[in-house]
C-alpha cells in the first residue's frame, strides 16, 4: 500500500498539536519543540515505511528526536547564568477531554522543572505514559527499550514526580479571581493588599540568562516580596503594559514595552488562596515566540529614570 504526499501531509498536520505537546514537555522549550516537530516531518517524508498507526509512528519519531536534543541541551543548561525556567507557553495546542487534568498539570512551570530532574529516558517514558496515556508497547517502541525496562523507568519517574508534584488551587475561577486582585494590587503598589495575597514563605524568582536585568537572588517571604513589587510595579506599569494572561496553565501576565514588544512573563503558583511562587522569565531568547522581544535594558533605564523623577 502506498500513501501519497498529500495524504501524509494531511495526517501529519492533524497530529502536529500532539507532536508539539510531546516535544515541549520533554524539552521545556517552544523553539526546540517546534524544530523537533519539523525534523519529524522531514524524517516522515523520507521514510519508506507505511505505518499501521501513523500516530504511534510519528510519536516515536518525535520522542527519539526530542531525547537527542535534550541530551545536548542539558550540557548548555549546566552553563546557564542564574535560574533556568522552561520557555513560557501561552496555550497548549493539543487538547484531550479524557486527559485534561494530566495535560494541564504537566505543562505547569513547577511540573516541567520537576521533569528536568529526570533522565532523558525517564522523562520521555513519563510524558508518553502518564501524560498522554500511551500503552507500554508504544512507549517501548518510541524509546527503543523493552516493555519491562519501560515499566521500571515509569515507576522511577512516577515516584520522583509524586514526591515533588506541585499542588495548585483546584478551582480555576478562584485562581483567576485571586490573580486579578494580585495584579490590581501590583499596579497600585498596595503593600498591604499584596501581603495579604502572598503565602508567608512565597518566593520571587527570575530567569534572565544574564541577558536582561534580573534579581541578584530570589526574594523570600511575604513582606519582602510585597515591598519589592510595590516599589517597582506602579512606576513600571506607567512605562510598560502588564497584560494578565494564563501562562503554562497558571495565572500570569505578559509585560510589554511602549511599542508592544515582549519584555517578560510572570507566572503565579496559587494554593490555599495564596500566591506560593512568582516566576518571571525575562531572557529575550525565551520570548521570541510570544512576539518581538523588548530591549529589557532600555526598559530598565527608563524605569530608573522615572523612579528618580518621582
């Protein structure tokens, strides 16, 4: 049986959202995931194989490619300046109502950072099995290991993820309402309101990669975080725009300069009616897929001048 180029292209486009979602969870990078999906397309077109299951075949191709990319990426990440966070994702292109909870949990910054602690094989097995529900025969074919070996990898990965699995506010409406109050207080510079919305041991951490202004170290504690945010954001939001937006399945925002260029993202982890963690990504290398990156140093200079003027 032969399959035409047009038929292959149609099948691939139908499965592209799934392939990207697999690659992103393995790699934690939008750019690398998109490149890996493109590489999968080229390999598919060059392959003489007519698979009995196109989904299984393409999922195996993208998984193997992502594992190879991850192994080389880990060397670069060891030399990364400051904290490393995944590239922010505004919306997951793949949706499956039967696995909506797994998909939502697995794309959060907290979960992706936990996945970083797994070996590439453990990470791939966990993503395919626990997130997307692939059977062990398909998982084994994808990673090139026996089913027995994959079951062991899955157990180890699941145990590690369960020990550190992040918990979030279950009610999405409550999360959104709390986030709205948080960003209102942020714009107003209301220290008391911010403090009331923050967990006692809240952490504020930024990822700049040394390519944008960033905190020298993480800030811990409701009072310290509230005072820092209140000191900066009222002035910052006069020279830039803070657009609330869900990021990696959690409440967040995109910071844009006067021209609408992306200066950074902010992601909130919410639990028990409080913000537990605030992560910002301002490394311009991680923002290009959201729009043209801003000159973060220019924004910082304007912020400094504006604060002096006040």
